[in-house]
């Protein structure tokens, strides 16, 4: 029996810029210039928790988290990375990878709900995406 079709949750589609696919996960940039903020969304239908992935997929997700985290830290020179899979508002499994600086708007608190999203400068976000795609082998 074929696996059910996967699609990106509408809230994630609305709040992000799609920058490409790793072997398991779609890589997205959150539309908020306050923070360099990425999402990895495993392309597996009905996955809500990491434990909904089989062990091979869990290992692949960890590899992708590490690859993207390393790239984000190198590009942003951030002070700290926040990595989390919450899913309280969006039930589709997704992992946040956020580059934090000690002087950012939310420091040291979590970023959610501290500031309304700030639109990205088009050229800056494209430069960020290009650098990220090169670092994580998307182009």
C-alpha cells in the first residue's frame, strides 16, 4: 500500500520561504527578520512527533539538524543555537533551528510572541538563502 501523500501544513506555508529539500526534510526560512530562523519539516505524512519516524528516519533527521545547525552558526556567527520540536500550534512535525544573539529582541527568553514578525529585506534574505544553500549542499 502506498504511503499517504505529504503536504506542507498551511500555517507553515504561509509563514516561511521554501529554500529546498534535504533527503528527508524540507528546509524553510521563517518570515521574521528579527532572528535567523529555519525549520526542517520531514516529508512524512502524519508525522507529529519525532517518534512517529522510524529509526532510520530519526537518524537522518538528526544528521540534517546537525548539518543545518552547523551552517547557520557559521553564516550568522551567533552566540547560541536554539533547536526545538514543539508543534503546539502546528501539529505537523517540524524542527526549529534559531540563531540567537545575546542582544536580540527576546534574549534570553524563547523567541515566540516577543515581537511581531519583521519583514525581511529582499536582498538580505536572498543573500542569506544563497549562503545557506551552499553550506548545506542544496546548490
